[in-house]
C-alpha cells in the first residue's frame, strides 16, 4: 500500500493568493468528498496535508464537515461548487484568525 497525501484530483503548487495552495488536476463536481483535512487529538486540531495547504477565501468552493468516528473526531473537506481543472480550492478559515 502507498501513502498518498492528496487524492489524484488534487495537487499542491504555488498560489497567487498566498504561498502554496491546492489545485484541481481535473474537473470536480460539487458535493464531492476530498478527504480528511483536520484531526482532533487531545482537544488540539491537527492539519493533514489537505488542511495544511488549502488557502482562505470569503467565497470558498469547499467546506469542512465535522464528524465523530469510532476512532476519533475529524473534519473532512467537501466541494460546494463545481471546480474546474487548474482552479484553486478554498475554505473559509474558522479555526484561526486570518491576518
């Protein structure tokens, strides 16, 4: 088994918004599960690569969805708008203040 930090439909590259970001490698419809973005460990929120590279927007094309699994608490990322190949994915940051 091979570990993949991101699904095949996503990759990290330089962002015109800030540093690096996550971009679509193909068209992605709305309401698509993209993977776990954050995990709650001892009441601390830990980012996965998906959560660590996604940039902020006040008009995001993705959301974080909270879930409690048998093994722990997580946030997964899901699209809320269709995303075109080459387009950057965004979340509205809610865990920390955007400067």
